[in-house]
C-alpha cells in the first residue's frame, strides 16, 4: 500500500467524521500539514478519538502512546507516516486491501 493510497483512505475517513462540512479533495490536500486541532481542521476531542479508532480499525495497526506524546498524530501527513511505519510488511506490499466501514459519526 502506497502513501497515496493511505492518504485516499484517510480522506474517506475524514469525510465521514466531518459529515457536516463539504470537504473537498483539494481542501484536504491543502491541509495535510496543518494541525488537526487548529483553525484549518478544527477537530474536537470526539472527532480526534473517532479518527484514531477508525485508523486503527481500518489499517489493522495500534498506535503507541509515545506517538501521541511526541505529536505524531497531529497532521494528516504525520499520521500517514505513522501508518506506514506501523503496517506489517505483508500489508505494505498489497494493493488497497481495506474498505472503510459504513459507520456514521453523527452526534445527537
């Protein structure tokens, strides 16, 4: 799985989490180096938690607490780098093997 494929899957996940916005691919690509909790993305704690859990589920990885402590889960590009480093070699070499579950993240 290439970084571009990972970014595309992340785009789909982020679209689901930010369901109340009209997230475009161009906006997503322009914001890959902006902090997720900053003005550009404006993720709240619940959205970050959903993102974290969804990434672990979709990519079959587990983030260590040190990845959070050292701000490796703060931008899209940093998250992509972490996914690549945590994926088993058998998965890295495959074509996109996963589908995004059809879960809705709307809050009541």
